[in-house]
C-alpha cells in the first residue's frame, strides 16, 4: 500500500512540474523615453503568440509614462514611478499598442 501511495505522489508531482515548465513565462522589456518593447533577444515586438508574459518596464523619467493597451490590457507606469516595475499580463488574439506618455505609440499583433 505504501509503495502504491508513494508512486501516486511521484506521478502527481511530476505532472505539476511538467505543467509549470510548459507554462514558462516569457519576459518582454520596455523602457520609457525610447518607447520600445523588446523580446528577450532584443528584437522589437511585432508579432507574438498568445500567452502569459512578464513585462519589465524601466522608467527613469518623472515626466513620462509607459503604457500598454489592447484586449483585456490597460496598464501604465504613472508619473510618480521612477525605477522598475514588473507586470504579468495575459495576451489574447488581437492588436495591442504601447508607447510613452501621450501619443499613438506603436502596435503589435497577437495571433
């Protein structure tokens, strides 16, 4: 009986770890001033697959903000923030825009 119970616990733990690694979160990097959103490889974001992302925003300006908007997402750093902030966001199919302070910004697509 103990052997069966131990085996079931091991299978359940392996299943949990497999799911966690399959849902690994990709980090995107954003910065205020340059109005850019980059992949981990340093490329401009233009197309991304659906999923959960971690967005690391570096904001060194007390006069500007970084914003990201799209289906289900409306985030901004605010004027009082200077430093880094991390957002965990879920991107679904559609078009998203990002930029600094006011303006149209740039757009990218989630397929």
